[in-house]
């Protein structure tokens, strides 16, 4: 029994000395509990909304005040025209707009029915439907409060207009996220594993003593995955158009250029991972847990970022796939040009330079 206890104590020492094992045992469960139980919620909150009030009467102002008091909406500056509303949608500052027509109260009391228009960004159909439900509930409650003292019940009729996705095609929201996820797996994980495999098999030294410079060795490892990722991208676009009935609104040239930039970003990250890990298992674990999960959870792909605490929103800013997801949605689904995505493009370019520089520096240090 004493010998068994000695061996058990020895195994405890081994576990406590291995930081990666401790991270898997304690760090991963804590991170998952915090993310899934606290930060991630399918409830839609903090919805940016603008109100275009052409009536300026008592009823439209009362409804506007109800929207401002709602915990689900963040009311932006009032819009002065429909053109300004469309500009705000393109900039991404709002997800919804409420439009009161001229003579709203007059129509309501004279004919008993008054229309009000709800415009939503339907590139995410689920969030658009929830937003419409929130506004419809506010209008319904206000309508009920008007009716008790009236013989003829008054009706406020919402007219729904969905921008960018009038058919409410649910595939539109998932395709950009799936593209970002595939690039992250193919470009980052497989690149890092391919380089580490050479190190494990002892063939990396053979490559390094060849006439090729170390930089050329890294480039030769990355180029095949760049080509394969672009092939995946073409297949996804073809399936999206011909199988899922998704119409590509923006420029294909811009779409390919942004995708190439993001692929190079992922390749640079994969090369960096390959230089800080010594086994395929460690490289794959880092890429899958360190990059795939953030791509799923912290890019706005599955869960709205606006719902999360500020700390998680801050963490999402260092995830490259977040910016690529925003670019793909803007170009592919909304038909916007480079003028609306240049900031995200610049951030990806800076990230690529930093990651590639670190990868080359680490590689040189390892050779020394």
C-alpha cells in the first residue's frame, strides 16, 4: 500500500509539473463555463436603431419614448431622410429603423388605422425577426393602452421591410462564418501540423541544409495550403449560388482579394504556431482550441457580440476571423465596396505583417 501511495504521489508531481495538462484540466473547463454560461446568449440586446419621424405628433413621440426606454435598443441620432437610413445601414451603425409617415396621429384617429414602417438588416435573419418582434410588442402594448376608452379600436399596422435578404434566407448568415472557419482550419491548423511533422520526423534539418533559404522553406510549406484554401473558397461560392440560392451582391474581385489576405493571415499564424510547438498534437490543440472556438464564438457568427460583456468584446478585437466575417458580410451579402471595409482590411494587413514577422523571427532564433 505504501508503494502504491508513492507511485500515486509521483504521478501527481508529474501532473503539476506539466503546465499544458493543468491548462486542459482547469483552464479549459473554466473558460467554457464562462463563455457558454455567461457571455454567450441567443437573446438579442443593444440593437442600434434610428427613428425617422415625419409626423412629429404626440403619438409618434410617445412611441419613440417607449423605444428609448426599452432595454433592447440603443437609439441613435434621428434620421433626416430614407437615404440617411440606408447610409447608416451600410456603415453598420444601426440594425433597425422605425419610420413614421406624415400625419400618423391624424390617420390613426380619423380612419382607426395608421401604418408605421420597420426596416431591418436581414443579413442575419434570426436577429431581424427578433428585432421585429421587440418593436411589434412595443407597438402592440401602446395600441392596447389607446383602446380602452375608445368605441372603435385603433390599430397601428407595422409594415416590415427587410434589407439585404428579403426572402429571409437563413443560409446567408452562416455562409460567411463557415468560410472563415474553413480558412482557419485549413490554413492555420494544417500548416502548423505540416511544419511540425517535419520536425518530429527529423527531416526539417535535411530541408534546412538544402540550397533553399529558411524563408523559402516556410513559403514552400504555405503555398499549397493557399492554393487549396482558394479552391475551397471557389467550391463554397459555387455551392452557395447554385445549391443554396445565395446571390453574391458585391464584387467578386474584391471578394477574392480579401479572401487571399485572410488566408495569408491564417498561414502566418500557422507558421508562428509551428515554431512555438514541438509536436503535432500540441499544434493541433492550440489551433483547434485557441482559434477554432474563438472563430465560432467571438466573431458574431453564432452569437451577437453586442450581447457579451465588454471584456469579451475586447478579446474579439484580436481575432482575425472577426474582421474577415464582417468583410464577407458587407461585400458578399450587402454589395458594399472597398470604401466600407477598408478599416477591417487594414487591420488584417497589420495582423498579417505582425504574425509573419514573429514567425520568421522565431524561426531564425530556433535555427541559431
